[in-house]
């Protein structure tokens, strides 16, 4: 079967995104985006959406999207992961789009998805308690939504807030008015990813699903896990590339440290982990069953953590300085491993 990440169309998409990020998302640009009020470069995001259509990839054409799919979104996420570019791709263009489509609510989809696809509206999905599990943190009652949701991607800057909440008949997906909630940005281990805590106290909200959302929650989690796995594979591959480049340049005892057998063994081990992660991601996209998705989460997370750890070690003393990117890859690796729970 053809690898959906290696088709001609996927390669063309990858080349376009990589070329743009090479020009606009270098190390200094990433740091500037991290420190910006939005937590990402809104001009770069607009360019990615307008020129390449990244936010529209997983959205059907009749809702203003491209009508591609998760594989194409994963191509983009892999490239964003390579450069650690902060962007609302994961939370808005992937998770919220998927959640809206699964409600079967045409009115909500027609109203919200075209703006998400254009990149002019940023949406956030709130679901988790402080434990990071997929058990909804909010409770819906006759008076509204109550509870506190953690780890909301871009939650403090989003234009649209969707929330998963427990109801009397199971689980529902709600559209929550921004003026009825408290949104607080939190300090994160990974400074390239913006997270917020959202607090609801009797907040009136509009339910979007018609027949219960609990049956869709597992599939939404699978989508989230696969999307993050794609990001992890891209970041792990780039961490390896940069480490190999450095070991060819750094000289000790009169020769490049990459020529020492012990260093070669460590780099080869990272390469094996990265290739295993690519295979796990491929299986999750093609098979899509729960076992393949679970395997992708474990294998891709481990590969990225291993690649980032070896990047720290083989870059020696410079890896622990703020100016070098090694610590950012290390923090992203641990952040993504915990993002959607065990």
C-alpha cells in the first residue's frame, strides 16, 4: 500500500511548507513567536493558510476546506515539528475541525469551519481535568457548564471555544461564549506550545451534538494522538539531522567527534528509533485501529525523547544554553509525550 505521507501530492505539500518555514521560521523567529502576545507568529500563520491552505486540509470542500484528510495535515504537522514553529494547527485546524464534523451539526459547521479553514478564526477544544485524561472535566446542568479545564491548546487567545462536558445523558460537545468563562495562560514546560486553564461557573453554552458525543470522543482522541505523533516524527528527524551536522563539525583530539565509533553507535541507535516511529505513524494512518494508534503514541514519543536526549548529550556544553535549540527540542519531546494523557 502506498504511504500516504510519501505520495507526489504529499511531497509537494511538504516541500512548500518546508520552503516557507526555512525563510520565515528560523531559531530567532521561533523565539520571537514564543514571546509574542499570541504565542505564535500570526503573519506566518496567515501566509501558511492563504498560500498553502494548511488549516483547510482536513475540512471538506463544502465547508470551505480542501477536502484532503488527516494524512495531509500530518505532513504539515511534521514540518512544523521540525522547526518547532508555534502555530494553532493542532488545536484549531485539526482537533476543533474534527470535533465539529463529528457533531453532524450542519449549521455549526457552516458557520465555523470556513473561518477555521481560512485561518482567520482560531478555535480551542477544552476537555481535560488536571490529570490529563479524556474524561470530561466540565459538568453540564440546567444552569450551564461548571468546572475547570486544563491543557487547552491556545485557550486564552482563541476566538471560538468548544468544550466537552458530562451531561445527564452521557457526553456532549458545547460551544461556549468567551465572555462567560475565565481563561488563564499557564507556564508550560514547552515554551513553544501555548496552554491555558479555562474555568466555567454556570456558563451558558450551546450544545452542538444531537445524539451524544461520547461515541466520538475515542475517535477524536485517536486523531489527536496521530497528529502529535506526526509532529514528534518530524521533530525527532530534525533533532537527529542537527546532531549529525554538529558531530561532523566539532573536533576533538584532532578529528571530528562524529568519526568516533562510540558516537556513530549512538547516532545509529537514534536513526533506528526515528525509522521505527515513521513506520508506527504509517500504520496508525493506514490501519487506524486502536492498537495501531496506541503503538504510534508510544513509539513516536519514545523516539522523539531519545533523539532529544542524545541531541543534548552529543552537543555537549552548548546544548544547555538558552541560545541553542537543543533544550527546546528536549522540552517539546517531554511536553508532547504528556499532552493527551497516557
